[in-house]
């Protein structure tokens, strides 16, 4: 064999081996292309948002008292009681009846005016407000249990993975959401 033929065969074999090596290296990871999702648990946080809750309420007020010691009722009651007491008895008995009527009338007039003042009320409508909290859930991510072949693993993801997680050419999880449509 001549030298150029040997060189050609050598170059051909080297080229074939090189092409075969590159081709086999391109598909070095021939395992599964996806990890199977076994379980996906959302991680949530409860958020309380404050807001004002207002309602109208009816409030009963007592009017301001002009005669807080009920003097008017006492005087009018004493006069009426004295006049009424004066109608009974004679002599000293009439004087005693007049005084007793005046005392009883004064007391009764005082109580009557007090009762009237206590019932002298008016109502207004006022707005009553309080802070209430609305609750909502915010999803922070997902704790995912997956399986590649017979091997199980766990990972935290920022999005819902679905039923599969893609694997890269080295068999590692692709955790970004850019893979999804």
C-alpha cells in the first residue's frame, strides 16, 4: 500500500470516529425528558386588609333640664296640695290639713316634674364606624414532589408545575416558567 492510501484511510477512520463521538456526545443524556409531578402543594399567606365599616345608629338624648331641682313642680304641687288640704277640717285641723296637703302636693309635684323631665328626650342619627379586616390568600409558590425514573425529589417553584417538569440536556429540572406557552 502506498503512503497516500494509508493516510487517506487513516484520515477517513479518524473523521468517522470524530463524527461518531460528536453525535454520541450530543445525545449524552438519553434518559427521560420530563420529571413526573407526584404532588404540588401551594404555599399561601393570609393577608389582612383593613377598611372602615360605617353604619347609621339611632341615639336617644335627654333634653337639657331647665329646672334641675324641680322647683316649679314642687311649688305648683305645694300650692295645689295646700288649697286641697284647706278644704278639709276646721280651726287647727284645717291648718294641719293645709300644711299636710302642701307638703304632699310639693312632693308629688316634684316627682311628677322629675318624671316628665326624664321622658323629655329626642333622637338623632349618628354614623358609627369601626375598622374591619378583609382576609385574602396570596400564593407565594409551590412545594413540589417529583419523580425522575425511580428517584424522588422535592423542589420549591414559583409557579404551578402541572403534571410534568421539563428536564434540560443534562437531566436537570428546568424551573423557570419561560418554558410554558
